[in-house]
DNA sequence: GGAACAGTTTGCTATTTGGCAAACTAAATC
DNA sequence: GATTTAGTTTGCCAAATAGCAAACTGTTCC
C-alpha cells in the first residue's frame, strides 16, 4: 500500500504509532536533529530511522541534512487536514444527537400535555 | 500488536483506512445495519466485516445484533481523544511559530535602527 | 418446511510492519 | 591521519493486514 488514496490515509497511518506521535510532539516545539529525537527511545537507530522515514513519506515532517546532521521539522498541513476531518465528523455527529435531543424533548412535552 | 498502549494508537490506526473512515462518516449521521454500511464498497462482506471488527476492537464503533441484523453506531469518545491530541499539537506548533514571528520582527526593527 | 436473507467462519494468499545486528559512509575533532 | 560521531544500508525475522472464495448459521418470510 505504497500510494495512499488521500493524505488522510497517510496522516492517520503515521499517527497510529506512539513513537511517531512522540516525535511529532517533540517537533511541534521546534526542529531537532535525528540524534536528539532518537534519545528518549529504547530502540536502535535503524529502527528509529524507519519511523522517521514513515513520517517523511507520509508528509508529516520534512528534513534536511547539513554536514553529518539531519535536522527534522514538522510539516503542519497534514496534521491540519486530519484535525479538520475529525472536527467535521464531530460536527455531523453532534448535529445528529442534537436532533435526537430535540426529538426526545418534543416527545416529553407531548406526554406532559396528554397527561394534563 | 493486539494491545494498544493508548487509545490514540487504536483511534488513529482505525482511521488510517479509507473504508473505515467512510464507515465512520456514514455512522455520524446515525446508526446503520452492516448490509447498508457495506453497500457502497466493492469488496466482499467478509473483507468488509474485518474492517468493522477493527473499528469495534479499536473502540470507535459499537454494535448490537437483533434478530439477524447487526446495527452499528459510532462511539464518539475515541474520536474526541484523537481530535484533542491534534488540537494540542497545533496549539504547541503555533506557539512556536508565533515566537519565531516575534523574533523575526524584533530582528527587523533592529536592522532598521542600525541602518538609521 | 423451503427459500431468501444477513451475517459469520474458515482457510488461503501477498504485502507491510517494527524490530534486531552488523557493516558501512561521511563529517568533525584531536 | 586516527578516532569519534551521526547517520545509513543491508539482511533477517515474526506478526499483522487486506483481500479472496467457499461453506456455514440463524432468522424471516411465503
């Protein structure tokens, strides 16, 4: 599944892993080299680099190598796209539950009317 | 990776697939039986059911079988958790870029002062 | 009770993943 | 120029995924 249909596939896929989310969290505070990003994790560098490659392929970060240091920075568009999608879903869901609440309220008023 | 460390792992994992996102999208408008949910997709029912099982295992939907019909509904907490995380990341990232903007502005004022 | 319907189970693929260890490249430092 | 440092490549492994087809279970309807 190399090619994602939508950028949402890519964004959510990257974010499904705790290591990768931690990297994003760190990078939201500012750019950092690979070494520093890898430090908090128990895994070896090759394994960690795979996560970085996934993040970059999925468009959530970008990186640039200067000398022997590769500096990574967060790429906010994909994050925003994911957030926007979730926000829209919540909006739709709330619209539904609001209609339900209205309906329940209406039914209750009727019951009271009938009881009077 | 049966057990997720965090509910975010589960939420983002489920959302990484376009079929599953479409199911969520449909369910935000209200509950629906499996048959109706499966209709728009080219794949067979067994493959589709796997997606539903993933969604349910990951806590994004719940379902109940009455007679021979299984009705699914969306489970908003996990979606909210994911949205909250993304929102927080954006907040942090914006704080950073705002600081950067301030810094650039300060530097520019100084250049102008020096030039005068 | 027989047919149609809604969903489920089983068994089979190919691909992707997340990790390891070991060897390697290129830049900085002494 | 030898050594440390930062990152990269290669080859390997076990587990999980996304799909298929075919056979099966239980419900509803005529």
